[in-house]
C-alpha cells in the first residue's frame, strides 16, 4: 500500500475516533495507531 493510502486511512480512523460512541472511538484509535506503526516500519526499511 502506498504512503498516501496509509495516510488517508489514518485520517479516516482519526476522524472516527472522535465518535460519540466510546467503543467505536477506541477501536478507530487503535486502528489508526496500528496503521501509523506499519507506515513507520515501512519507512525504516
């Protein structure tokens, strides 16, 4: 996946993390963090 795709997915997850539903917000934040870790691993290789 290209960096741009990762960034777009991260942005969508961060937007969803502002949800009024606490469970949905927490899941979205975890997903955003996982995507950020993946992109950092790709950049360090």
